[in-house]
């Protein structure tokens, strides 16, 4: 069932409502704002001007690593505070610079616009390494949920278009299948409970792809179709999943697919966590962030 643009916008308002985006901020968590500086960048892309935020520790970055963060939210949610704080912590704790991408979301745009935008922003960052004060060979691209899907798309496009490959990828509870099945399509005719992640996921995917059957075999939308050829030259990858997340199975299969291509893959499932835990400070978020920190520090010797 193809949703009208009017219906998509109506659903987007509901999906973007604060009630569907819980974030219990730990005491003192937001104090990190005082430890960093943020600069807004306007970056040209073939799908329109992008807004991104360059974050670094006050007093200047301590190394030349760049982490590019791509926020989650099912391709529908806008740039959000929990990703902002996450980027602040990356910069403050790791001493690196962070580029936080505020990409266009659906239903205002659709597939493949966000994927093209994120890929071109990452390529721009590596091409402007001297201007940014970073090493183009020390770029990490990563994100959570839909942001992880977009991060994988960045690497897929680098292979496809001969672009420069990032040095490392972070896939945090990736949404590894963004194409809905015919059975899920019928579900859209029912009364929808937006408190359920599964329901929101079906809506997100429907709004992103317009349920176009021609996209069913598109690897950018269904990362489970990833082949060794698709993943050639993929960088070292960290994959984090949550035991209480229905996306866990597809995310872990994706990790195996990337590993089979020859890339080094670290996969860890966090048993006391649900979808969204890493950015929204729930469950095993501290342990998961420690794993990411340690992986980056080991990779770049910082």
C-alpha cells in the first residue's frame, strides 16, 4: 500500500513526537557541553546543501582522528539531542574531532537521497582533511540504527563509485533490512500502535521506500543481501547489537557477511539492552561505549 504524501506527513508528526523518543538523561550527563566547541558547517552535495556540526574538545583536538556520526531515527526522525551529546563525548573523551551529519529525512525526501548525502559528506570531509585538521586515513564512519544503515551505505558507495574508503566503521544496532514485506504492507491498513518499535520500523521503511517492489533486491535497503564483492575493501568494523532488540538477528548476520569479505569485525551483543540503548543511555550503554572507545584507541594508537 503506497501512502500518500499527506498521510506520510501526518504519520511523521506522530513518529517525531517526544513520547516516541524516550531519553532519560543521567545526572550530570549534559555537562559535557562545557568541554567542547561546536562549529556549524554547510557542505555542498548533489542532493542539496548539507548541515553538519564539527565538534572538538575545548583547547583543540589532541589527535588527527575524525569520527563521522550519522544519527538514527528510521530515516524519519530529525537530528536529535542524544546524538549531539554522543558526539560531544566522543570529542571530549577521545580527543578527536567529530563531524555530526544532519542529513535530510523522509518523508520530505526519500531513498536514496539520505544515502547519497551522507556518502558525499564523508567524501568531502576526507578531501578537505587539511582544512578540518584531520588525517584522511584516520576517518571513522558510524551511526546507530538507521544511521548504521547509512554508514554501511557510505562504504558500499565508496566501492561502487571508486571513492576513498573510511578507515573504520561503527554499526550500532543496524537496521539491516529497510524494505518491508507484502505481509508488513497489509499491516499498514490496521490501527497502529506507535509505542512498539516493530510498528515504527514498518512505518519508517514504508515512508523511506514507498513500498516500491523494484527495490526489494536493493542491497542498500536490505544489507542481508550483501555479497563478498559488495563488501570488498570494507574497513575494520565494530558491530553492536542488543539482546532485547528484534533487529539483533539481521545485524549479527550482517556482521558475519562483512567478516566473510576479509574485514576485521568485532561483534558484541549486550544482554541487558534494547534498541536505542547506546545513544539513549539505557541498559549496557557504558560498557558498549567503552568497547567503541577501546576499538578506536587501538586502531589509531591514541
